[in-house]
């Protein structure tokens, strides 16, 4: 797309009585001149427009509009753009006022005067070129879709408009007109001069009825109404926290990719969710999405929806299911920037199946096409992005996409090995497993705080010692050592260090081979540790047997750890600082937490494994007597002792 297609003109609709903002303006200034972070909002708008290449701005004023021209003149001169102020003599509404403008042959960006925004107009112009239309509605998800106007789109074009005051009998997708539009001459020609008209209630419905194309531009960028005291205060806080430009499309951000069923909402079994009433959120799921978004992450759902291919859900039905999910998440402030879904299914034989969707595809997880599509459409920073899923399919998709993979113990709880596609070479493993999606997000938001101390110490040690540096991270079971080790692994990797985390739990003796009189060291096969360390030092490679933590049984697959290129090797296990290898370990870290925290984590962990509370209590008692004294011996020889009381496992 050439520069001739760029958006060079804008109209700011700054009329209206400013009733909602009267407590702030005192009705002595127009709401467009209301300071936001010390700068009138209309000046903030014009500065963004000028930066994005707009050369000519027309301001449509109304109540107290005579104050606008003297306020804007100096800014226009400073920015090197043209600003015209037109004051309407009688209110004509959010669309009727546009009939007072001279006609134009180029695209015009229409902006409501109380919107704080910062968007990439070049990306918007490219979208206009791809989806030509009389009008493009700039839209986004928000945290109150049930009380907002909604747009229903298909293949990039508006199919239906749902005004907020019109009763609805179902939830629809969370896509809300943001108060910005791009209009062509065809749009302006459709307006009736001199007639009062509202964009949502009059003009857009009329264009739809006349089959005049209206495109939808869905963006995760910052666009917020500041017209009420509460929203004005929220916008000022966003400015103070530098959240406004931080979500511009030119700024890459990590993404949290959420699976849906079993992660955000309960897995209902059978054919899965086929009706909105089956959507029941897992505890704190909405808070998890909100926390991720507030921390600056893109929040993206990736979900297999084979019900469509099987004929159990049509497109509208899926919209209602996903709309219910989005609306329920929004009740707790959780807003998903996007949802990508795969409608395909490879197996035939369902009564009402859709033949063209019964295919093998690259989007059905463990395929990674949905992740790659998101990365193509959104400014995703790949190295710090994660997938959170309950299924091995989710973990497999993350592995193919080359991003971190976290499992949760809800839904499938990563117990779906038997249904994992046989064509896949290996059964993938999660980097960490958490109790819930909230716990996983909490770690994603805080891993840098957890790992910064040790990663800093490792950087210092590497400055004076050639690698590989061997670091043992030990401690009682459920103390947080694996969480800590992975946090350090991430920080080192993201700083450019070549790091390998070796999980000594892979060598745990499967339950079927244990004797009642075995010691903790025998169960963990500590006698093999010297040879493991020796092989890492000697050849840089070691093969680990398969151990399944969920079943405590033997896995068929093995894992080859290759440390030949590693600068840092993290040994992660309860005996990673054992006396038999302590002299060969360059740094030893002992991780500890209170007994109360350990007990809570222990019960959660073994409930996932299928043990009863009574059986877990018995196991707990035996671990205190048999395991803890031997593990705790490592504390005295550790270089660092760290308490992870607040870390979520």
C-alpha cells in the first residue's frame, strides 16, 4: 500500500453539552478542553493525529465552541498542520453534524472529542485497503459488553449492530464500537444534510439496510471514553502509568495464550460446550485474564472447536458460546484481546457433520497455526510469551511455536496422553504445572521478581568463569524449587544466555518398582547423580528415563538433555545439592517455605494425582520422618538459601 492511501484528514466531533462531565468542566469550558493529565484532551488527540501523519483536522464544536479556535491555533502552528474549527448553531447529533462539512475525496478519520486514544493509523490504512467500505468502525473488546453497543462481524464486515439499550436474548462476541471511524466519500454522500442523526441509532442501521459495506477494524490499542468523572480519573491513572502508548501496535508485547475449556471455563466432557449455559468459569479465571492484561500482556484465547465440524454448533451458536465466555470473564474485569478458534475435526462419521470442515489442518492444536496467526496480526514479543493449557495438545502447540508452555491441573490436567495424536513424534512436557490459570498468570506476571537474585549472581559468576556453570536447586518437595529454577531459566534465556534446566525428577523410580522400606534417596535414585553430572561435564549429553508425575508411573519415552552449547546448567530436584555431587556443583541453592505452605501445596498436588485426603496425610507423615531430614542436610552447604513462601506452584 502506497503513501497515497494514508489517512491525512481527521474530523473531531467536539460538540454536545458535556452533561456527564459538567462536574469537571463547571460548564465554563467545552469538554474537549477538559485537562487530562494537565493537557486538554483535544490537544492530546491532535498530537497523536499529527504524529501519525494527519495533516488537516477539522473540529466540529458546539456548546462553548468559540473557545476552541484560540486554544488550538498555537498547537496547529507548532505541529505544522492545518486546523479548522466549525461551530454548529444547533445540535445535529454525532452524525448529523458531519453534513456541515465540505465534501472530500479522501478517507477521513472521525473522532469523538472525549476519546483518549493512541493508534497506528498506518495499520488502519492498510486494513482499509484490504477491506474497502463506505465506513470502517474501529472496534475493540471492553470490560462491560452486556451494557455496550456491540457489532457482529463476518469476514471483516459488519453483519449486525446491537445497540446497548436494545434487549438481547443472548450474549454476543465482545466487540464494541470505540468512538472512532474512517469514512469515505460514499459515507458522506449517504448523509441527509441538516438532519439530526446519531451514528449508532440512525446512520449505521441505514447503511446496513441499504447493503452499503461497513468494515470492522478490531484493535487491541488504547481507546477510552473520558466523558464521565470516573472514566476521566481512570484515563488519568492510565497516563500516569504509561499505559496509553504502551499498547500501540508499534510496541511489541508478550502474549498470554489461554486455552478455554478446562482452563478458563469448566470442561463439561462429552462433545464439549455446545450451549452458552454450559459455560461456567473456573475460579478466578476472570481475575487471571484481568491481571495479565493489566500487567501489559496481550490476552489471546486459542481453542479447538470441533463441535462446528461435527455439526453440533453453527457459526451463530459458536458466537453465543464465546460471547458468554467473554461476558462472564468481563464481569471480573477479564478482557480477551482476541479469540482464535479451529472449527475443524479430522474424523468423519457424525450425523450432521460439515464435510468441508472434516480435514486435517494446521490450526487444530497441537498445530500452532492459531498462535502464528496471532503473531502475524498482533505485536507479539515471542520470547516472553506463554501458552496456558490443561491439555497436552496445548503444550504441543506451544512447543511448535517456540514459546513457554504452562499446564494447569484443572480440566484434563495434562492427563490426555492416550488421545494425543499418534502422528506426533513425542509427547510434550509443560515447563511448569500450576493448580489453576490464576496461579499460572501470577507466575507469568512475577517470575522476574522470583528469579532476578540468582540470575544476577550467575551473570556475575560467568563474568569470571568459563561455562558451563552447574547450579543445583534443591529443597523439600513442594517448596517451590522447580518454580524458582524455571524463573531463573527464563530470565537467563531472555537475557541471551544459553541455559539448560535438567529435572532430576525424571529419574524418580516409578511407583511399581518401589519397596516399602526404600529411603528417599533410593526412590530418587541419587546413586545415579554422580554419573549424570560426570556425563554432562564429559560429553554434554545425558538421557533421562520417562517418569509421569501424575500417575507416578513409567513413561515410554525418554528425554535427551543436551548441554553441549549451554553456559548454565540448572539441576532441579530435591537432592540437587546432595553431598555425592556437591563438590561438582558450582553453586547450590536451597529453597524453603513454611510447613503450613508445604502442607497446602502437598494436598493440592496429590489430589491431582488422585490420592484421597487420608492417603495424602499418611504420605505427608512419612515424608516428614523419612525425607525431610536428609533433604535438609543440604541447607548447611548451600551457597544461597531462599524462601519462596509467596510463590505459586
